């Protein structure tokens, strides 16, 4: 379980794996290991949320726009992309 979840840095992938392992877990020690890993995934998600919030705070006055992108529409697209990063 630990070796399968160690290299994963995407929250959605880790959740999918945890769900599979949880459905297979029968012993208390395995359930405890899965719960510990679920807490690690939660911490990873919270870190991603904080990083995204920091990026938003840093660039909200002058968001990174592509060349020839309208200011307000480009700003809205940028904010939406940050939101999608968290919701996915």
C-alpha cells in the first residue's frame, strides 16, 4: 500500500487508489495504514489549496495573460483555471 501511494502527487489519483485498497482491506492493521494514508492525501490537498490561493493572491491584480488575450476575459479564464485545478 505504501509503495503504491508513495510516488503519487495528484490527489484524485491517490483517492482512487485509497478507495480500491479500502474495499480490499480486511485486517485492522491494513485499515489503519489506509486511514493514515488518507490523512496524508488530505494534507496534500490542503497544501495544493494553499499554493493555489497564494498564486491567486500574488497575481490577482495583474494575472498572467497570453498575448492578444483580452484583459477581463483573460483574467476570468485565469481565475477559472485556478478553480478547476482545485476542483479536479
